[in-house]
């Protein structure tokens, strides 16, 4: 399971810190899947997260609709955008998660 890999990764502290924001600050529901750990609210999916060689990636499921004030989102797909993180900036993570939750509420 990917969650177990993430928790054994060299970036496990970064993963755990970001996870704490998602679970404690936003009360998102965590679902541990074989290849990814996802986070959702009562309306639906918000994002997923996993460790990478550089740190962690938080993938926003409707990221194409998000404003990118920090200019850090990656991806060129039709819907999703990824926030690559090498060092946790809480305000930055909250900026993107706030948007993702708002966009999700406008289904």
C-alpha cells in the first residue's frame, strides 16, 4: 500500500506534516489506496498525496480551475494540477487546499 511506502520514505516527516494539515485543519477524510492516499470532504474528492524523489506531491483533482498565485502548480492535463513540495510552507498549502474545497463545493 502506498501509505506504508510514504511512511517509510526519506520524506516521511514532510508527508506527515502535510497530512496533519489535511486531517486536523480541514477534517478531510483519508482513504488509503494501493497507489495513492486520497483526501475528501462530504461532497467529494479534494486531493491526493504521495512521496516522490524530490519530496511530496499533492494532486488537486480540479486544479485546472485554481488560481496559482505562487506559480508552483504543475501539470498540463485537462483537470488535475500538482503541488510539488520539498519544504512545507503551511500558508501555501492552505491557499491551495482552501481553493480546492471551495471549487469542490460548487459542483
